């Protein structure tokens, strides 16, 4: 396939579904489009509606919720650039995008700080008994407790730094060892040892990666499970059996796929807001989306994922 020269402007930019970026950033993005941006502030119902919305667009901004399949890419022949307004791209056919010379960029590290603050807010409430539950008979400190982190990505690393600041012991399990953090005091262990030895277990893994099996839950007694992952990191039945056992607690993000099933369970703590969604989150996301678009138009695409 012959590469076409990258234009100084897109002909038509389409905001395909509801995304959380600033109005002033949308105005700046509008300067990158020859025609007025098409803005859709709701999620499309089906594939047909996605194709109709994209139409002749050559650049789309899309959340992690909307699929971009091979069929959609076949129908939308003008498409050149997809900007994912978030990190997760599981619903985008990246291989087909590459075949069609469509560049896909995403945004990383824009909500990590808010997520970690949210986690520690709920942990302190639970350990000290400031909320509806108290983990032990007497209020407790984070200091001296053991945190086990599964997945040492952006959130996992920041979580580890803050835990160390509270004088916690931090165990971690990840696909690769991060020696930089081991020098700080983190200890790499296998999953079994992490589940057995940790007081608090935090899942920081990609969407729809199953992490915990029934045998794993059986190792977790008197534990606090923190889950801010997207998708299903474990089976519903296995979790239900575990949470019914005395002195087990779970802290879960609003965006969890299990929200409706678990929100009324005893000892499950849910927030009524998205953990990472703050004013700073919106500012960082907005700027990084704009940076991705401008970089593509400068023929120097950044944050490519295909």
C-alpha cells in the first residue's frame, strides 16, 4: 500500500461517542478539521449507527466503549487516524487498521493519580472505621501492613510509591520484573505467595484479563481486595463465595462490570463516582488527545498502538 502524504488538516473529524474532554480543547481540535467537527455525545447503539456516524470522516475520536471492527473499517474508507480517548483499545481491530494504513493512538497516564488517591481514601476509611465498616475489631494503621499489587503498570507503580510512603511492605506480581522498584523496596513474588501474605490485594491489570480463580480466592482469608480494573478479572460465583466468608472486604470502582451484581453485598464498598475522574484527569486527557492529533498532522504520530 502506498502511503499518502499526511495532510495539514483533516477533512472531517468525528467525535464518535461520549468522551470527557474540555470544550476549549474541542475548539482547538476543530482548528484541525476543514469541516466543522461532528460531535455525538451518546454511545452508538450498534454497528450500523457507528458507520453512519463516521460516514466520510478521516479522523475519529472514540472512547474505549465503542468497537471499531473489520466491517466498520471496510465501510469507512476515508478513515486515516483513530484517537482513543483513553488507554484501553481492546475493541479496536488494530491488525485491520494496520492493513489499511490507519494509525491508532491512545492516551496513557491521565487518571492514575485520582485512582490511587481514591484507593487510599477507602483503605483508610476501612482500616480506621470512618465509614460503614471497620476491618478489624480495633482501628488500624496502614503502616506495617502488606500490600500486594498484581500488575505494575502506571497505577500500580504510583500505588506502590504511596504505600511505601505509609511504611507498608509491598509485594508485587507482574509479567516482567521492575528492578527500579525493587531497589525502592518492592518484593517480586509469585501470585500464590502474594495472595497468602498480603493484607490488601490490589488488581491493576488490563481489561478482561482473568486474574483470580477459585483456588486463588481460597488462599485469601481476612483480606481486602481492591479492584479498579475494567472488565471481569474473576468469575462472579467465585467472588460471591469468598465475600460471604467472615472478615473479607472488597473495594470496587464504579466502572466495574460487576457493579450491579455486587453493589448491595455486605462488605463490598462501591463509590458512586468513577475513581479517577477529577478536574485534573479531564485536563490531562484533553491535552493529550490534542497532542496526538497535532502530532499526526505534523507527520510525527505519537502514542501509536498499531
